[in-house]
C-alpha cells in the first residue's frame, strides 16, 4: 500500500535528497496506517483464537452469527472502508495528478 509513496527511480530519489525534501504528512500517514492494520489484525486474531467461545460466532469475525437478528452491516462497513482506503490512496497518488492535468499518462509512471 505504501509503494506509491516511494520515489520511482534513482534519479527521483537523488533529486529529493539534493533538494532536502521530505513529507511529514505522508510519513505519518504510512506509519499510522500500518499501526491501525497491525492493531486490527492482532485484536481479531486474539478474539477468534483465545476468546472463541465468547466472540467466535460474530459475523464480523467470520462466524455464522450469534443470533438470528445479528446484522452483517458492520462486516460490510469494515470491508467497504478497507477497499476505499486501498483503492482511494492508489487513485489519489497515481491517477489524480493525471485527472488534474498536472502530469500526463505514461507507462513509466508504474515502473
């Protein structure tokens, strides 16, 4: 997910170092994203393995549901947020500059 944040080639890397540029925003964004995903995966793993008797039936953790009234909505919202995050960041970093005509499309953008 953080791959679009990296410079594309050695030339771009050297230019960034020569200009002394850095982005505190994108650094924090990548760090917080990794921490959030790590925390979520740790909590879900703990809840499904250790507390299986209590939380194992929840649909959001992969169970069939603890009751007939339990909604799948939280699971759908979670999946939707992850998809929006994954595709939204890539779209913003890769395609938005093209849409705004700040860059022109070329296949070398993806190498």
